[in-house]
C-alpha cells in the first residue's frame, strides 16, 4: 500500500508573508487527502487546482508590479502545472486515468512543489526583498 509523504510546513517557509501563506494553504489541502479514497484524491486535486490558480495569480501580480526579470520562465512553470492538473483531473473518470491522477498526486506534485519553491519562488522572494529595499531608499532620497 502506498503512503502519503506529508509536506512539512517548517521546510517550506521563504520569509515572505503573502507567499508563505499561499504555500501553507497548498500544504493544508495536499496533506488532508485520504489516499485510500479515489473520491478524496479527485476532490483534493480539484481543490489544489482552484488554490493554485489564485496562488499563481497573486505571485504573478507581484512579478508584474516589481518588474521581476525572470517572470516568463516562472509563469511558464505555473502554466505547466495548471495544465497538468487540468489534464489529469479530466482523465480521472476511467480506472486507468484515476491511477495516473493518484501517481501524479503522490509522486509528482510534492516533487514539483519542493522544486518550484527552491528554484523559482525563493528567487522571486529574494528579488522582492532587494527591490522593496531600493524602492524605500529611493523614497527616502526624494523626501
Ligand atoms: Fe508559490
Ligand atoms: Fe511560483
């Protein structure tokens, strides 16, 4: 029998209040699945799809506002995971499709989440920190 590897909140904090809140919401939904229930896997995958659309929109608003230079790559990664979730949820009405959704949920999604936070979101947070500091410095210089 397969077991769910829980995502640990303390391993996924990036020190940005808004982005951390979004990531904790993702973890709460992800960890609350009953992996012995296909209905639960499907409903949590749908809940994660709804969550990620909002989560990504908020990150992308920050990218646009602060002119983040690597937004194209970051947005492409967002679009890719949304398309995958939509595809696997859509195919899950057959037994074969449901098995694929289950594997995706158990193996790929937590891997993606870890990788995305370590590579893309941490880079965005570091960029926001420096650009906010220089923004405030500029304001002080003007005043
Ligand atoms: Fe994120
Ligand atoms: Fe992101």
